């Protein structure tokens, strides 16, 4: 996957090492040729592309990324998409829980 978000190489490596599955729904990533919805994509947990930190950059599936869009994380977690997928504060990855605890 190409890095079009100016994420430094060292940070990209750390995030890829940490996020082996979608930080939201927990699905295993697939090749875009297999399924675009479960392919890995870059996620800015706080919707600000200028915040390029280990706390804000994550890997999620394209399905979750498209659903979340520009929504505030806490609002998105209450969406129908999350309800249908069973995505809750308890089920998300620790990096997402941390963002919510910090007011996102």
C-alpha cells in the first residue's frame, strides 16, 4: 500500500507492527484484489491529516474507513454501521480506546 499521507517510514513501520487487524472491527486485512472492503487503509483517528503521531495513525479496513469518513470517533461508534458490525468501545483496539479517553 502506498503511503500518500506523509507518514514517516519509521512511523509507518511501527503502526504496521502494532496494527495487524482493523483497529475498529478486528477483521484480518486482505489484498484489494480479494476484497476492497477488508483491504488495509491508513486511518487518522482524529480527522486531521496534520496530526501524524503514533497515537493518531492506525490501520483499518477500507469498509470502516469509508463508514467513519470525517465523523468524530465517538459519534461514529454510535452509528448504524457500528451497531450492525458489533463495533463498540469495548471491542476496538487499545489505540482507539485511548483516543476516546482523550476526548475524541
